[in-house]
């Protein structure tokens, strides 16, 4: 039995090394780190502070917007995806399919949805003018992209 001990020890070491390699990186606490969600969809330009005076009019509300872009060549079904403000907690739920190399602008106010513009139909501002974070999540609630601004 002793002549097999070195082979068993070597096999155990190789198995442990393979298990570590296959499970991926671990944090300092030894727990498995989550694999980041990969999606071609991302947040684009954001106009959080509508130009002029914030008078609450539909025109002013719609001058506040967030662009969601699909730089990939394949269409992505955004049904069930959400766009959320960290400061105001305003949430918009998507009901559309975004074509490849397309983008859509999400306006705060009321309007009629088109291929390039959708409306949250809100009567109050969705984004903080000075400091906020926009978070785009997929239909499994995984964060796809975030954008933060701080203009103070």
C-alpha cells in the first residue's frame, strides 16, 4: 500500500488544482465571486436635467431622458427589463424588442411610444438633476449597466 501513497497524493493535488481552476476566482473570504452578467445592451447618453426651468410641464419632463443602446448585431428582447433611478426610485419597465445597432430614448413624461422613443408617462421627474445613478436590469433582475452622475 505504501508504494501507491505518492501516486494518491499527486492525484489529490492535481484534482484540487483543477477544482480551483474550474470554479473561478474567489474573494478574500474564500467565497465564490459572482460572474458578471454580459449583455451587448448598455446605457448611452443621459439628459437628467431638462434644459430651462423645471416647471413640471410635459415638455420639460420629456426633455429628461436616458438612452439605451444595443451595439450588437442581434436584436434583444427587453420585455421585463427595468431602468431605475437610485435617488427617486422611479422605475420604468420595458415592453419592446431593441434591434441590432439600435437605440431607444426613454423619456420621463407622457407620449406615444415609437421605435426610437418610449415614454414613462410620469407626471413628476424621474432623475435627480445633480446626483443620481441609472441602473439597467434584465428580466432576471441582473444588473446589465449603471451610470452615475454628480454635478455639485
